[in-house]
């Protein structure tokens, strides 16, 4: 029988000394992720294109021993990904956790909402409010970049087993409830389709990376409404619950908190028996819109 100390939160979620990489880690959910990992003693490298955001995210936490360091990287450029891998390889022997977080939004119907009129008028509106480049650019960021970043860091993830860790590093891809819902959410078809593709990519990588010479777990987190640059939260007063229920359609009557998100991120980091899994954290939004 295991000692009770092995079941304490400190033991179950021990990532002290780990090396983590978080793409798009300078702001929003990526920064939440990086700070949660650093607060628990991990050395975190955050990547992105905006140097000023990366610099403002950097920190050294004396209490936990964790840190956040920014490295400029363009997730849509294979040479930039390779250069980042090379830079981190020069500093670290392995990577324990890769979080593919960087993402982009897409066009939608706009403030007028669902197109109205004759079938011809609806067709014209939907045809003209976006183009092929809108679809290709969103897939490049939300899907293809996750593939190339994952395979680029694969050797460093596998190297964890050679440097004192019982398992290889793992990958967490950030998708969205938008990749699961059947609604277009005001016509953001390309974004929702790209997030569904993120979930599919996660499952495929999980299968391919389960082979004995790799044993890299790959999972995805599908968040609902959390404060970020992509989903600003505009109401936090005493009437917030009704606001979130009516405007955002969230039964629990609030946006997600940093703590909610951090708990999910840490669980995927340490649970060595979970791969190919999608966890939804949305305050009941999917249940309300089923």
C-alpha cells in the first residue's frame, strides 16, 4: 500500500525542475499556463513573435525556483521552429512538457449576425464575407503549426527518459469548445473547423507517438470562455452571473478563472496514463448548447 504522502497534491503534481515550452506564452491563456508551471518550480520557455510581450512575461520565482524566459519564434515558419529547438537544446538536455497554445481567430458574420433574406441573398453574403486565404491562414496557425512544433521538439521530449525521468515529455495542444460544438457561433466556420482539426491532429499524434521508442503522450484541452486577447471579458460586477448566462450562454454564470485552467494544465502534465484525450472546461456551455 502506498504511503499517504504519495497522495498529497504536492506529490501528485510535482513538476519542480521540469523544462516546459509554451507557444504564444506572452499573453492570455499561454501566459496563464506559463505562470502556473513556473509557480510549481518549472523552467518555462515562452515563444511568440512579439518580443515586448515575451520580455514582459519573464520572471524568476525565488519561492518555487521556477522561471519564465522568452524566445522569439514564428510558429508558421519551419526554420524559426528549428532555430528555437536548437537554442533550447543548447540550454537544456530535455523538455518535459510542450504546450502548443498559440492560435488565431477568424472572420465571422459580424454585428449583423445570421444572414437574412432570400437563398440567393444569404448565399451572396456568406460567399463574400470571407475568402480562401482566410481559411488557409487560420489552418496554418491553429493546425499546421501544432504539427511542425510537435515533431520539431520530439527528440527533446524523448530525451527526458535519458536524463532521470521515468517517462518521456508530453504534448498538450490547446483546442477549444468551438472545435466540438455544432454551432457556427456567428459564422466563425473556419475557426471552429480548425479547432476540430486540432483535436483530430492530437488523436493522430497520440497514436503515432505511442510506439515504444517514443512513448510521448499527446492530449488536448478544449477551453470555453477565459479572459484573453481573443475573448475579452467585459463584465465582472455584481450582476455578472446573469450577464454570463444571457450573453455568453454559460450556465455556471461566470468566465473561467486562472485557477480552473491551471488545474487542467497541471493534470495533463503529470498524469502518465492519459493520452489522446480531450478535456472540456467550459462552465457547462456545451451542455447548454447541446
